[in-house]
């Protein structure tokens, strides 16, 4: 069975500093990978996804994630964070051709941006 | 656009009470889902409805029932609430059930069972 691990439950960082949120998955087959973001008191929103093609994917608000098959990772990075990036970030994995009901979510990483 | 609307936002129940969580989407999506979110456990799928007229169990269906009332509405019922059902519940929808389609989430219902 597939699984996804987010080792860091909380990542504190100062504003304008770079950040990396780690995500590792366990699968011997092809995968689709996602990052969802949950702002305070809101539902989750899709931040970015890797389905195929370029291993580096970007979001509209400056985040990027790189699919690394050899390390089975999909870490999320941003070179300079803002206070407004404070949120919980969830990594998710599933198999190509699978249905959304097979999407497996990680336990989440709380990004706490401090002034 | 309203997107996915859940009611109520907060609810406190006593053990053994019943209640229904309501969810409606205005995006003409075919598929709808109920998740629960618990600290340190991420999101877990309770039930889903791939299309109007169908419902299926997810990872943690015990203690819950669902009804896909029509294409817009998908309700979650707790027949006899237990403290283990204290959680934040999210309804979500997607255009189809294929994983390429992104999920749209409601803002959640915080449920406490005493």
C-alpha cells in the first residue's frame, strides 16, 4: 500500500527566509503527487501537483516542488516566505489512473512564519 | 462563487445523540467526498460518491452513513455519536472521480462529542 510521510509536524521560519517542507512517499510504481494548503479556518486548496513531464512544478504564489524518483521525495520549497504563507501544508500521493478516493494524505506540516 | 458549503460550522453533541452534516456544491461536480481530519493523522476518507446515485465506503466508514440527495448535496449522518468521532469534518467535490481533477473543499465542521 502506498503511504506518504511528512517528518516535520511544524516548521517555524522568519519572514523572507527560505523554507523547505519535506515529503517522502513509499511506492515502487509510478505516482501522482500533490501539495495542498490549508489556511486558518479554511478547507484545503490545491497548491501544485506532479502528474508527469518536468519534475519541477511551480505554484502561482512562488512555491515549487521537485519530484525525485530515486529518493522518493516531493519536497516543497519557497525561497522567501511571507507572513501570509502561514498555513498547514499536506502532501498527498496516488497512482496514475487511480481515482480521487485513493488519494493518500500525509499528516501535515504547519508552516509558522514569524515577523 | 460559493463553491462547497458545509453546515453547521460547529457542533457539540452528547454521546449517543445523532446529527447530520450537510454539504452542497454549486460547481456541477459529479463526485463528492467526506473526510475527517484528526491531529497527527492527516485527512482520512469516510465515504465518497463518485456520481449521483452512488455511494461507497472510504478508509474509516464505521459509525457513519451518507446520502447523495441529488447532484448538489451529500450529507453525512452520525446515528449514535461517540467521543472517538470528535474531529473536524470536511466535505469536498471534484468534477469527476479521476485523480487528475483537483478537490474543492468546504471550510469544515468542528464536531465535539462529549
